[in-house]
C-alpha cells in the first residue's frame, strides 16, 4: 500500500561516500507501515500509532541510522515516539528483552541512542542500537492535529412514547492532510472499528445503540422564565416538553458517559414510518445523570397562574412576612394523562411582591396548599417544583375537560426593605 | 409520458471500464442510487422543515456495495440523510457513511449485503422550502346564533425540487430545532434556490402540470371526484394531518385544500369590559368550542387567520333570492386550539353597547399624624380616600347580552358593592350582568384606598356582604 | 578537517615587503583545534567553549592571530593560556585591530621554542538546550516509566564535531547578551542552513562525522544512549554528556538524560472551584527521590507528555496529558494535571436557607425599628460519585467570603483563613456525601472576615 504523505528517502547516496565504504553505513529508510491505530479518546489530542517492521543490522562499529521524514505539517514533531516492541524469532514475534552488556549493566537489545533533527525539515534521524541483526517490530506514535471527532445521536420513540431506541454516532473529521486506509479507530469507549478515512472526508459511523430505553416525558411550566403566553392569555405561560433519559443500567444505558452532541428525535407514526419531533443539543451526561432533551412546546396543556391573595404581616419594626396564595388553573386537552411540573422561582416572587429579599428567601408552606401537589427540590430550596397529575381528556365526545385547580400557599419569612 | 427529471439525483457511470484498475480501484464499485419509486413529504408548520421519505429499488451484490447519493440545487441537510433496507433487513447492513470533501452535495454509503438482487430501500432526509398555512372562513346566520365553519390548508413549494405524486402530511405544533436546515445546507456550499419567475418558464410549468394531470388520468387510478380527505391523528405533542391520495406540487407553486368543515355550529356572544386589557370600550366576543357539541372536536385547529362574516337576512318582501349577501364582521389570527378547548373571536367594540363609569364623590378620612419638632408639631402621614363609583351599561341591541366587567385596583383597597362581585385575582374585581334588549343597568361601588402610613397591603379586599 | 568558520590566512610572511610591514612578518594563525568542550547554559543564550590547540612558538615575541567569521563570539570573553611550559610562555597583551572585525592578535612572549598545547576559551551564542519528558503508566495506573530527554540546538553558525557537551541547569545573571556583544562588533546573526544541496551536504557530513568517530575511537558505537552525569555546582547543576557528540550547524540532537522504571505515583483528585474550575481535576504526583527511582539530579523545566499503556490485546498507548513542568529540585514533588475526568462527578446543592439572630436599630417614626444585622444559615450537601474501577483520593477545598461559621459532621480543617478543606477516600463505583451547615453573619452581625470551624470539627 502506498502512503502519499510519507516521503521515503533512499539510501542512494551511498554511492557518494564510496570512499569511506570501508566503514559499514547503517542508514536505512523507515519501511512502510503495517498497521495504524487512531486513538480519539482524548478530546484535545489525537494520537496516531503506526506499526512497522524494521530490519536492523548488528551494531558493530556503527549503529543503525533510521531516517523518518513526512510532508504533513499536522504532525507534532516534538511528540514523535519510537518504541521497539518485539523482535522476530522464526515466524513469530517475541517481546524485546534486556541483555547484559560488557560493563555489567543491562540495556534493551534494541535501543534508541539519540535523535538528530535537521534544520527546516520535517524529518529526523534515529540512531538505534541492535545487539543482533533482526527484524524489529516498532511502534511510531505521534500527535496529529485536525483529525477530530464529534458525536451525534438519533432517538426513535415508539408511538406511545414509552420507550425509545438511542443511537450514538461518531463523526470523524479528517482535515489532517493524511489518508488512513484500513486504520483501527477507537473513541476511548465502545468498540474499535477498522475504517478507511481519507483526507478531507467526514466519516460517520454507529458507535452504540441502546434499545428499550424508558422515556420520562415531562411538561414544565416556569412563569418567571417565559412570561405571558400571548396577549390573549396574559396569565398563561408556555409549557415545554422534554424527554429525560437517565444514563444508568435501570434505564438500559449506564455503560459510559455520553458525550455532548446534537440529538434528533423521531417517533414511529404507526404506519411503518417516522415523524420528526425535534432536536436539541445534549451536554456531557455522566453516569447516573439525566440527559434532558427539549423537544418543543406542548400547546394541548394550558396552565393559567393567578395571584389569588397577597398579604403582608408585620413582625417587628420593619421586619415582615409576606403571605401569597397562587392559584393554578390547568386544562389537559391531550388524550393521555400527564404530570405537569410547575416551577415557582420564589426569589423572583419575593422581589415582585415585596422588594429586596437579601439573598435566597426563607419560606414555609401554608395550610391552603392543595394536597394534590407533590414537591420536588431538584433546583434547590428556593425554586421548588410543584408536580400535579392531570387526567386525560375525556374520551366521551360530549364530556367537557375538567379544569384542575390547585393552590400553593406560601409564606415568605423575614423580609425587610 | 412520465417525467423522470429530478434535480436531486446525478447519474455517474460505474467507471469500471474507463479507469485503470490500479489507480482507481476504489471507485470501481460505486453505484448511483436509482430514481425514486415513491415519496412522502411531512411538512412542519413552525419551522421551514420537511421530512422527505423516498423508496427506491437498489440492486445489491454480495459483499460491500458503495452507493452514491447526490443532490444539486436543493437545500438538503447532509447530516440528516438516513438509509435503511425495507426488505431482507437481516441481510443488508449499513456500515458507514462517507462525506467526500472534494464533492459537495454527495455522500457514499458503504453497505454490506449477504443477499444478491433487488432490495427495496428507504432514504429519508430533511429539506427546506416547503411550508403550509391554515386559514378559516366562518359565516353566521342573520340572527347570529349558529355559524358555518370551514378551514383550508395551503401548501407552498419553494424547495427547488418538483414533487410529483407525493404523499403529503402536515405537522401541527411547534418543534425545537437547534440549527436551521437552510443553514446546514448552506454550510456545505450551495445557494438558496429561487422559484421560477420568468413567464416562459411559468408557461412551461403550466403545460407540464396539465400534462401531468392528464398523465395521472391515463394511469389506472380514478381522477379525484371530491376534495382529498384529510385524516388527523395525534403524534406525541403534535397532530398529523395526512392528505389522502397523492399531490403534485411543482416548484414555485402552492395548492389550497379544504381540511375542516362544520355546519350549524352554536356559539355564545359575550361582552367584556377590561380597560387594562382591551381598552376603554367594551369588546364583543364570539365564543364556541372545538368539541362534538359544536360539531368539531376531531382534531386541534392550527394557528391561522379567520375571516368572519354574517349572512344578511333576505329583504322583508321576499325579493329575487339573490340578495344573499354577506356582511364582513371581523378578521383575526387565532392561535392553536386543542381538542375541547375554546375558540374566541374578538369582534372589537360594538356601537350598540355603551359603558360609562363615573366618580360620584370623594371623602378623606382616618388621618394619621407624625410628630415633628417645631410648628406645626404634627404632619399628616397617612389617610384613607373613599370614592363612590357608578357604572352604567346600555344595551341597544334587539337581543339580551351577557356582560362581564373587570376592574384592576392598585394599592391597599377595600371594596364594597350591593351587586354581587368576586375577585378574579388579588387586585382585580369581577362582576357579570345579563342585560335585556334595549335596556340599561347600573353598578354602584364604594372603594376605599389607604395611603401613606395607612397602607400596609397591595391588594383588594372585598367587604363581607359583597362576596 | 575543514572548518568553515575559521578563515585561514596564510602567514603573508613571504608576500609583504620587509620594510613596511615588519610588524606582520611574524603573524601566525592559530592552528585548527584539537579538542573542544561546550558548556551550554539553559536560561541565557550562552555557551562557554573551551578548545585546545597545538601552537609552534619561537623564542621571543610571537604574534598569534585568532579570527572567527559568521559566528556569534563575544570578543571580550576570549582568553588564552598555555597548558604546557607554563613558566616559559607568557601572554603580553591582546590587540583588537580596528580595520579587521572578528579578529584579534595575541602577543605572546616565549622562552621555549617548539610545540606547546594551549587552551582558548570564549563565550558564544546560538547553542541552546531544552528538556522534555515522556512518562508512560501501566494499564492499572500504579507505576510509570519515566524518561527525560535533553535536546541540543545548534544555531551558532559553527559546526561542532566530536565536542564534549555539558549543560547547565539554572538561571544565571548576565549583564549584556552575547548576541548584543557580538553584533556590536559588526556581524549579522547567522541563520541556520536552508536549501536542498546544503541539506544533503550536511547530512553527508553528519553521517561522515559519525563514521569518523567510528574510525577514530576504538570503542564500539554507542550501545547505550550517552550517559549523562549530573553534579551540583554552586546553585547550578551540571549535566555532562559522556563521550563526544557531533551537531552540525542548524541541526538539533535529542539524547536521553534521565530514566526511571516502575516509578510509583499517587493519584489525587482536587476540587477547588476558585483555582481549577467547576469540575474536579485529576493529578498524578510523585517525587524526585530514591523511593521513586529518581533523585540523582534536579529536573529542569520542560514539557511532559503523559501516556497510558493500554491493556492487552490493545497493546497501544492512550494519550493522557501534556504539561510544562517547572524545575524540580532533588526530593521535591512532581505534579501533572490531567484535567477533569468524566468518570468522577462532583455536585453541590443548597438545601435550604434560614434567617435568624436579627439585630435592630431604632429609627424615628414608624416602623421605629429597622433590621441592620442578621445571620443566614444555609445547608449544603455535596455529592461525589466515583465511577472508576479503583478507589480514589479526593480533596475538596472551598473558599468563603465574610464572617463565616462552618460546621460539618465530616472532619474538616482550615487550609487558610478563608478556605475549608476535607479529604475523602471513595471506593470504586460508589459515592460519598458531604453535608455542611454554613452560617454567614451580615450587616451589624459581621465582625470578621474569616471562616471559623465549629469546635467539634477540629
């Protein structure tokens, strides 16, 4: 196989030094590579490891001088390593062993003495000692730039949105100036692939497929982040839909952290085809963490937030408590039940109805709080999440959608202007 | 004859016999994807995004097959193209996808096949340039008690590609995209296609469209006798409208089809007076629901413009029956209406319903003083202000009306009225009236506002008997 | 042997008329050098060159001419001394002729007639050296194979063949740079060679040099990399490369200087948001001492490339990190920062805030009292999750501003007046929680700017 990027310098100039032919010239060109591995596990550096079989002469008066040059400026010159790994014995290779020297010390039987770098050239010369003439398997590794990878995901949910199949793709971007035919590619996790990666090409391949991943579909209402839905409904606000996928074994994943990348989500349409639901950018999801994918708005759930009462109580001097009752009127027009998560940013509530809260508010739940509300504190104490279960829209054509009304009675304590 | 011109696929010969074996061994087995057999378009309303699903018949040989897919002058997102076999699924596997750097708008699939022969495959991708919109026409009877409601969907094709005999589906709902398709396509270096503008081209297209219509007639399927039926079903948070049959929409054209129809839909008329929301005059609303009781309720109604008319009553003496004119009442954009949700059309102020509000008297009481050094030794720092309001509503219509009044109050307010009043929220009072035809109603109220040191709250409190 | 840099000027004795230029009659050029030693300083572009030459002297005053062209030699640094017949040979003075730049003339008085070995030393510029390190850990990350390489760059304009090379580690003080001194005497800075023929010629001579070495020395060619002997010298360390090296002009040469196998090292995770950012950062730490198979000499500044050997059957390397390290004295610590690790996750959460201990100030008029001091008590819970297959050591430091009282059931100490520190050992695939209660005093309640640990903590 011919490799465009590597210039092979022949020992042709042997002829020019015929006068000193009495000394054996041990300059050899680096043979072509047998095997290439591309390691992409480090996000910032791509390591290329090549294996070559180098014939070495026995070091007598002089050592082997091995010439390595390249035209590709994407190779980091200072990172080039030359490692003798194995020596051929018969038709097999055995590892390089240590031998005893004349002065009693030990050294490897094949050893790099020094490296010389000529000026203004992408080249170097290794001086290599070899105890015997042999064929030595050598690993040459270096860091190369502009050979990078990104990740993409494709999720396909079943029609009922209970489970999905998540496919993770790796896209290799090869702008390094080098062709890699038959290279072993490893991303740092998952399987290793044998691929042909040509210059300027992008190569997309499937890295992992997770099936039957349970979907946690959530609907979120956050008044202070999104504000009024539209002028016709000034007290309603957007309801955002997310798919939450937890990266652990219980949820059929949990093999490795999921790298950031764009996720495209599709759903089976029930006729053998698929429909696109939306896409989102996923951030790094360590094991046991949850990947939150935002799909879009749900317009079949309408939630209106009304401040039913707002009362201030003096405590001492200018120290007060503020008592507020928030009423939520929710209608679910979907044909499936749903749980609505309503975020109340209590610091913003305090600022709006009192003034300066001097940091996170201190608060208590009041007696008028509806029993149907469950509380979650994923975002900390100052932003509780109120969870309300909503029944599906009645199947009966003549039945009306019931408005679910719940109240959150909150007492903001110890405020002063 | 059938037109097979499709801008999307280029044909490149196998090259087996033209290139020397040594140098271009790689390209020997490159096969172009054959022309498409069937195509389905799923058009998203909220973003300029269409999912195209095509089926094609590809001949595979055993081992690794290289299939080339290319497109020119169309905005396809290269990162979205997928390939999957529909037959022999266990024998055919996609190994990887290569996007060659030197050839924009190309990709090569490396497919491993155990099966030799023809296989039906499906290719899907996202494209841009196809959009749809909805509009409605509602006509009430002369008495304004029932209306005839129709909704139309219109599909626009500016994609640069001709779509013939495509199965069309429309998605209602707002999805999330992180990058626009047009951007993704342009990133790989092609300009946005312009719709055919020149008259010569237009004529050519009309002829082709007509020819195509005839071609369809030549085919065994029957010509459409009725408008296409649009089937509506739910899909996650979205609704899918599937247009039955197949449509041909040439590049640059648009097509409008009826999607919804309901006759004799009952509706309510309500007047609302909310100065803080609708302005200084009461505003009239026609309200009904998207449910079975109102002859609707099959699917949600997408955003769209509503044109509302009233059928004029024929003249008293009969007439020649041709005075069946319409009176234009209102035009309004409605927002997405879920199943069983309300539809409200705002007709604006009505000259025949008048609202007036008057302050009848002010008193100051309950003064609070603060001691100061020097004369006058005490200064006012808190007081109450009591105002008497009288609102009058006059209805000059020939029907009784339902009237809802809401008023917003700032500050620490005590509210009292002999007419039943409730609190809509912590600072808004609400009262509803039924006012007969050609009559008026009065609404008195006493409002006490606390100022300065007397003000300890920011809300309205109703007096006990008012609740 | 031909030396490009030194121009050979013929005695001229026979060409000039006796009357006018009697002075120049006895001008003798310095013969070619016999041996040369280079001592290269890392911190400044400075090399001390020490050459020995054999000069034939006659009785009386001898004029010896020394010149250099296209090399950056500091003329004020050139010295001359005889190594043999020291009592008979005396340097009278040194003349720097104005018309002839890059020249000097020694007037030497000799009572001895014949060949004398002399030593010439001077400072030159254009030779530098740098250090780089390669460390490869075993698959389990318990031991590493550590190698340090010294690379000598020759941009002096001069070919150095068979030179004895020594390298100085440390920062010395110079009052003027050599290059400046050289330029003052009017020569441009030499450029390293370009052009293909020159390249080939040099490669030829490089190899030629190696062969020449093979011819002259009876010892076999380098079996091992040259040994580098390290010894202390005042505040500096001297690395002496054994044997002789040939480094043509424009070339550089890299030689192994340090090697240690099976070096044990510790892995520590540090979470310090104010210093390292929002995620915990992993460190490999060991020492430059005998327990860690090192400790012979300090380690100069240089770039470290850190790899991990992959477990069979992969048999390759994974690149872990690249970092510049600074000078490491003997017995001092070496730390490599590997950056955040996706398999170790740290989260912190505020679980609740309370306000208490209000202090009031009287005011005239309502409300008669206003709050002017309070305490805010917050409950924090930190969670650390370790997904690695080994236990880890985790150190957490948090910085607090203001008058802070700190309480935790987990043993915590103070790193400094405002930083709390806790260390954990977390088993493989498990998590630890770290709860703390922090009370901050505000307004009139704030009297300090420091963290105070509750007694039970110390």
